[in-house]
C-alpha cells in the first residue's frame, strides 16, 4: 500500500517538476520578448489550478497515509499556492495578469517563485524515490 | 521571401509605379524635383489611391481575415516590431489591394507592381463595395455570410427566429433599393418611423429612418478612377516639401479641410436634384443641396496632405527666431528644394536593411569599442573647457545664450528659449514676446551652427572631464540656488509668485540648447545619481514624465529613405551621439560605433556634403520621421471612428444625445482623416441597434439585434461606412438620433454586448471606439452591481472597491488593443456607475476617460457646456493609430513600472492602439549598473504611429541628463513637480493594489524620508528646524495638496466614482495639467494692472502674482480666480467693489449676481477686457477648455471652491503648518 502511495506521489511530483520547468521557460520567453504578455499569461493561468490540485493531492495523501514529516514539508507550499489563487483581485485575469506582469518587478518575483518551486519539487522527488524504494524493499 | 529593396530608388520607383496610376504622370514632368520627390510622391500616389482602396476596407472581415496579419493578435504583436525579413508582405497579399501595392512599392518584386494595374484591381478586388454596383450586392453577401453553417446554424434559437425574418427583410429592402423611385415605405409615416420599432424585438428589424427620394446618386458617387490631380497639387507638395524642416503642426485642427468640401463640390459630377427631407431642418436641407455628393473629391485633400499640415510660413518662423533662420533663407532663395531624399539614386541597399524594425532578436553583437573612445580623448577641444566652465553657472539672465530669447506666443516655453537657470528668476521666461524685438530672424545663426559643429565632438571631451562634472562645478561656484537651505517652518510664503518652471539640467550650453523640451520629457531628477545606492540614500523617486504626442508649434519632419539607427540597440540618431569621424558615429545609449550611411552625409538643408552633424536629426532632440514600409506590418489603416451610444431611458433623460449629435454635425468635416475615413454608429439599451449607412441607400436603416448573449453583426460591410461617400446619410442619422428614442421605456443597459459588437466591427481595421454610457451596465456580459456604500463616502478608514469588479472590461480592452482599437469612455451618469470597472476598457486599450458627474443637459448647464467643449476638442484633435512607443535609456538604467493608459507588450514596448495629444505617461527607473564610467545619460522615446492621413510616422524625443556622484548634487537637481506627479502615479497603484491609507502613508513617508536624508547631509543640521533644499521646498506643500486631492483624501465626503476618476486622471494626464489638478493656481483679479503684462496676438494679458491657497489671502473686498486645470472658479467677496462687479460681471451689485454664472459678459470696460484676456490666455494654454464658475461668497457652491484651499485646515486634514510640524515630528522620531 505504501509503495502505491509513493509511486503515485513520484508521478505527481514528476508532473509538477515539468510544470515548474514550463513556467520558467515561458516566463523567460516573456523576459526575452519572444512571446507577448497576453499569450504568456493565458498559457500560465491555465496551469495554475492543475498545479494547485496536483500539489494539494500529494499533501492530503501524505496526511492520510500519516507521513507527518513529508506532509509538513508540503504544507507551506500548498498553502502558498492556495493563498495566491484566492487572493487574486476580482479584476485580474488570474494569478498572472498581462497588464501587470511587467510592472513592479512582478516578472522577476514570478520567476523566483517558479525557481524555488522547482527546487522544492526536485527535493521531494528524491525523497519520494527513496521512500518508494524503501517501501518496495519492505514489502 | 525575396525582396529587392535597392533597385527602386528615385526614378526607378516612379518609373515602375507610373503605369499603375495615371495620376502620377504629372509628377514625372516635374523636372528638377523628380527624383527628389520620390518618397513623398509615393505618398501622394498612395493618397489618391485611398479612394480606390477604401473599397477594400469596406469589404470588411471577409477579406481582411485572409491577411495573415489579422488572423491572430499574436502575430501582430510579434510582427509590428519584427525583424526585417518578416516585414515583407507575401506577394499574394500585397496584390490584394492597391494600398499595399503602393506602400510596398519598393518591397515586392516588380511583376507584382506590373500585375496590379488599376483595371485589375478594380475589377477583381473590390467590385462589391465599389459604389456603382447594385445595392443588392451587400445583402447577398450578408445572406451568404449567415447561411454558412459553421457560424450560426449551431445556434438554433437564432436560426429559428432570426434568420428567416432577416432574410426576408433584406430581400425586400434589396428589392426596393434596386428600384430607386419606389423606395418609400408608405406604411411608415416619415415623421415618426420609430413608433413601432419594438414591436418585434426578437427579430432583427430593418426600418428606414427617413423617407428619401433618390435619384441618380450612384452615378455621382461611383466614379472609380481617381481623378488626376489638378496642377496645383504638385505645387502644394513642393511647397510642403521645401518647408518641411521648419514646419510646425498647426494646433487649430484642420481648418483647410473644413473649408474645402464645399468649395470643391462643384467638381463632382451628376448632382442629384435637391431633395426635400420631410424631417430635417432647413439648415440640413441646404447643406444637402450644397453638398449633394457625399464623396469628397480627391482635390479636396491636397491642402491637407500630411506634409503640408506641418508647414509653417517662413516669416512666422523667423519671428520665432529658431535656429533654422539660415535654412529659411535658403528655402526662400530656392523654394522647391526638397529635403533629404535627394540622393535616392545613390542609396545603398545595406541602409535599407538597417532602416528595419525594432527587434529584440537582433543578433548583431554590441561591441562598444573602447579604443576609439580612448583615441578621441587625445584630441584637443579648446572650446570644451570654456563652455563647460560657463555651463554650470546658474545664471538666470539670458546673456550666455547666443540667440536672443525668442519667446513664443504660447505659454509653453520653446525648447530653445530657456533663459532661466536653476532659480526662478524675476524675468519670466516665455513672457518676453512683447519686449523681444523681431530681429531674431537676422540673428547670427552662424554662431549657432559653429556651436553645433563642435557639439557632437565635445561630448567625448566632456565625458573625459571626469564623471563628476556637476560636482566640480558646483563646488567651484558658490552654492547654487537650488541647494540653498530653506527653513520650511519659518518661511511663510513658500510659493513663488510666478509659475514654477522645470529646472534645467546642468549640462554645457550646447547640450542644454539641444535638449528636449521639458514639456514633452521630464525626469524627476535632472542630475542622475551614479549608483542605485546613492539613489536609495537620496530617498527620491527616479522616473520620467512623458507627453510624447503633444501639440507642437515647431516640429522638424524628416523624409528620408534611411532612418539612421544604432545597429545594436536600435536607437535613433540624436543630438547627443558623437561623431568619431566623418564616417562613424557612436551610439549614446549602448556605445556601439556605427557607420554613417551615405545618404546621411548629404545635408539637404544646406545642400552640402560631408556634414552629417548638421542634419536636422542631429540638430533637434524632437524630430519626426516619415517611416518607410519597413515600419509597417500592414498598409496604414484608415481613420475609423465608431460611436457606441447609450439610448436607454436614463440616457435620453440626461439628453446628451442632442449635444453629441450637434457636435458631430458641426465637426464632421474636421474629423482627422483622409478620404478613406470611416464612421459608424451603434446604439444600445437592452438590445443593440446598428445603423446601415451604406451609400446608395435612401435613408439610414436601423437593424436591431436582440440576442445579446451572442452578438452578431447583421451586415458587417455596411455598418462602418466611408465618411465622404455616406455623408448625407450620416447627417440624416445624426439629425434623427436625438429624437428617435424620446419615448423609450427601456431602462436596462447592455453595455458589454454592445462593446463586443463594437470590437467585432472594428477588428478588421482598428480605430477608435467612443462609448457614451450613463448608468451601470445591467444586462448581458460585463454587467455590474452597485458596490458603493454612500455611508462610507467620508470614512477615514477603508475605501473599498477602487479596483475593477470583473475582468470582462480588461479582457475586452486587451482584445481591442490587439486589434489596434482604442475605447474611449464618456461616462455621463447621475448615480454610481462603477467607473473603477468601466475604466478598464480605456485603460488597457490606450483610450481616454471623460466623466461628467450628475450630467443633465438642462439642469446642469455647466456640465453640458463642458461636454460640448470637450467633444469639440476630442473630435478634432490630432490622432495617431496603431501606435507603439518604445522608451530606451542608457545602458545601466532600466525601466520597471509604467503609468498611463496602454498595454505593456514587452519590457519596454507600450502598445497604444490610439495616441492622442492629451495623453501623458510616466515611467519608473532603477539603476541596475553603476554609471561611473559615463557623465551623461540619455533617454529616448520613439512613438511609431499612423497619422490620420495614413502615413507611418515616428516621433522621437531624446533627453540628455548629467550623472552626479554626490548626494548634494542629486538634491540640487530635483524637479519637484515631476517627482510629485510620479509619486501620485505610484500612490494610485498602491491604493488599488493595497489600500488608500497605505498610499497616503507612503506619500507622507516620501516627504519624511527625503527631508531627513537631506538633513543628514548638511553639516550644520539643527534638529529643531525643518530644512529643505530650495529645489525641494515645495515638496511638502505638494504632497499635502495630493493628500487633499479627491483621489487620496479621506474624511471629506467623496463619491467613489469621483475618486476613481481623479485616479484615472492622475494616471493619464500630462504633467502640466496634472500639476494644476493637484495644486491649483490662485490669482487676485479685481485689481489687474498692466504691470508686467505680456502681449499675445495684440492682446495685453495681465500677469497677476500667484497667491497661496489659503483663505488668509482671500479678502472680502476682492475677487479671485482659481485655475484648477479643468475648471475655473471666480470667487467674489461680499465686500467686493461694485465697480468691479459692474464692469466685469455686468451686474449692478453683489446681491444681483446670479447663482449659476458660467460666462463673463463682454463689456467694453478696461477691467472687463483685462479679466477676459487673462482668462482667455489661461484657457488657450490647455487643450480642454475649462468651465468657469462664478462663486459668490455666500452661495452653497463655495465649498467647491474652498476645498481647493489646501493650505488651510479642514476638519479631517492638516493645515500646511501642521503638516510641516507633523513631518518634523516624524523626522525626529
């Protein structure tokens, strides 16, 4: 059972890593002026909810399977994702707003955030991998 | 794609193009001017072809969508500033229309030019809309359009209800149109055709607006061939060409075009018999008989050709004493000398390539060649030291200027006339017109030029002097005026009596003279700190304030095949570049060394060779280039205007339609545009009404679409019509509109769907949508709820709902912006209308916002008058379409936040669907790399736009500022007005994103931080006193004014819409107007004298001193004028002398002054004349004519007046002195 949990988490984590990389690539495209703000934001906003769901599922799974440490590790990031999603002003077009992304260094902070998430997911990836192998051996 | 740019220079091009259009033939007989006129004649040709190509445009989406450019906004985004290879239109599209063919005349291979002769074009391309074809054609296309299963058959509700009846209606109308005489609708009484309008609201209905017998009109209009130009045309063009560099845009709109249609009407053929319109007024029927052919003949346009519109009589120029005195003389001797395109034949292809487009993907490596830089330093420049030594002297007297001060008649000081230094000299700059003799025409222009000759070479020399040039000079001279410490708490009269002018950057004399006018381009710090650390220490905001498209009286326009730009950063050549030798110049932004193209070596003004630094591009920091086809992604769009009008009960009650239609009727001929100009109308209440104005119809047809959930265009081709071809129908409609909805009971407003329809209508071409709205949108997409709680209006705590409630309007604005459409909002509401949400439609589409609270055409005459005046300006002012603005700055600086109405497309590129002369912008800057190795930084804005005449133009402003290394110098160069405006912009952002109280705190902190930072720099710092440098002495006053401004005030009852509107204005107004809004000017006007008066156009304008905004200055015996920018108040004290009241107001005594007085009578007394001339002078200085209110001391309206007295204490806010004490307290903490 435990192995199944970690296999699933591992797959989920892989998806999140890919998503983070995708965010970084798209944002840096915008930075380099290869795409315009409008299409960049609509691309990214599409993936905000999947990312949020994907990450929340892992966190909940860890809570259910009573892996406290991993759950607590995931909690801040999951909370941040949800907070960011909820706090979008009613007039904005999503977490990424094309009219504001070039203002007040928002692009840079988004970039930083995506980088941190990538690091975090990589860390989680290896942790799940280790736990999975451990669980498989124990089985 | 193959491109053959070089082979069509001069004669080659005109030779190749000639067969395509007979009208070009006269040009070729032009002898000496032939090759030189190549580019302009291309435009002239283009111009005539607009008539033909308008057919293409009116063909609407069907054709336009086939262009790859329009299919996706992404494409357009990336392409507008695309790499050169993307620039060339595919031959197939180029072949589709004459416009493209002409514009890309130099681009596509020759066969295409030959292939698209007029015959083939007219035969193949635009038969449908080409006027003489039968009226049934559009309808059949309409039917086709709607019966296509892909689009609408899916929607069963429409298909079942709408379609059969639609087709039926159209069938009948088509038939009746085919038989012209039987077009009357006997069942409908002509006088009241709208009585039954709503009987079948579910089906699109077609109704005639008016019965209108009709005969032979199509022959009058369907004249497909462009008329050959009369001989006068060439003359015009030559004149305009020869005058181009000294030219100026006349701000009074297009008077020529206004007079021409009537005068040239006789040239059009086949006048239909005079038609008596049953409903129209006598005035209109005479207009109809006078101008029966609604199409404007081409001749009418020649006087208003683009180049001509910027010419200025040379004698006027001489009076102005501009530096072109010599050029003017040259032109006088050889009048038809054209300008810069004389060497077309020798043009090399590499330059053509270079003239390309902005592209971030330019791969050429920037190699700032340090060697050549060093090598230059070896040269000796004897003038450098002397000039740099004299430059920093903050001498207010004009004596160091070689030229006598040529003050213009307008209050804006010209960029050459800067006699003032750091201080605020008693001698009022710009006011000396009266005293300056007219000898400036014979000024020693030679000396100016000798100065210019050295100027570019001085630059490296100056930079060699050490980066702390400003610092050295400041130390050597006694402390400059701007650094004189001022004890704020003890200085009672802090406000100077003369208006505050922008400080002049501390540059050497030549650069100072060349620098950009502060009216267009200002920086908050005229001495740029060397590092971000220094900037942080100074605690001052760093940013730019721009007014790029302002009406200019003097603007050099450059027609050149090669627009010289830096190869790596694409900076346009400007006065601050350095010429390394005759053949190379060094970019002042990225320091790359570029070649001087061959064409640039020739100076067409002096007709000399080998003096690139005398070219107008290098002599003026504000220039306008006429761009080549490299700067176009598609043919320049025509001017397209769409009016979207609220006709719900509320709107009819307010009665704005009468004013709007009247203004439009008056200004229809003055709308900026060429013969392709198109116009359309959409009205809406709970349904959307379109108006078919296709010429050929006997009267406008109203088409009602009631399906607001899925809006469609009933006849996409005939809703936006050519202004000149359908002028009669448009006039009919405008006459009928105000009375059409008088009995409506519809209270709902479906603004969102109407906007969607407008977007669909505009997306093929782009243009301007003017939305008139009078209430909260209550139906369909984008409906809004009332969010304002009236009890919270005077709350001191939280002000909510400053941001939009929905993203609908933002999305729509971005869609519009992608299709080059701007949405201008006129909100005329009496109750809350959620401007915060509605404003988004203009904010992000580069539109403008006008708000008329409690508008009613009878009950509120002052608002009605304001609307009328604003509309006049709005309709006739200059306009630029499909514009982009890029701001560049010297390496090391970077821009991070932009303020204004636009969409930031990429890091430094602002997408402006429209640009108007009243739009201002602000940019925040940060210093990313240390600027230690340079002594000057430059900023350049380039605004690329399509003029209303269909020309692609680039307006370039360049500003040069010194870099300093000491904190004292940073303070010495503060431009306090610019800083306040930037802070206001930042505070608006803060209050929307965070909260109003945060923004207010930030404003107070800005003063506290900067003054305490300054206090720590001066050695003899007394903690008891509040010390500010002279340059910052007004800072606390202005911040207090901001805190009491409608946008940021708390405690005083402020309606949410008023507050939001004030915020919108802060974001989009240019600095001059914004300053008056923040800190009004107060004058005492009951004792005007001629002392210090100035003369403007033979009028004596008295110059009363500024009074501080405090009730202590108001005396009961006086009368005071307050200039708040968009409104004037005249306050009459109770004890005001009866003489004044009688002489100026025309009333016998104080008691008899009416409560609502908005005009001063024209009385023949000296004091009346003085007062009126002063007010007129103030009015003339701004684009939107302010409304005048005469406020009696005891009237209830006086609170309006008193709330602007910002130095006084109110129950909710500090007085100025208290505010100072508060700041002092904060500093000491």
